[in-house]
C-alpha cells in the first residue's frame, strides 16, 4: 500500500515540475521522473535507513512549497 501512495506523491511532484518548466499542464511524465518512480517502486523495501521515507517527505514538502508559492501569486 505504501508503494501505491508513494507513486501518487511522485506523480504529482512530476506533474508540478513539468508545469513549472513549461507552463503547460500535462499528465505525461518525463523520462527522468519515470526513472525516479521506477527506482523508488523497485527499491522501496530494500532500505532500512529511512531514506525512502525521507525522500517521500522531501517531495511532500516541495509540493506544499509550490502550492504556497502559487497561492501567493494569485
């Protein structure tokens, strides 16, 4: 279940990244993000040091920062 939720966090972050770079909303993820997602989906249970959850936490923080920045400019 954690992997499925993590996928959505990464997907949203990837969509926001594409929007910030191009100004266009698209659901098509770049190859860089697809590679990141595949790596995290494949290796999520192989790290005992907490890096997986730290990575997810960082992406969530970035999503919130982007949201706050966009809301400031509206």
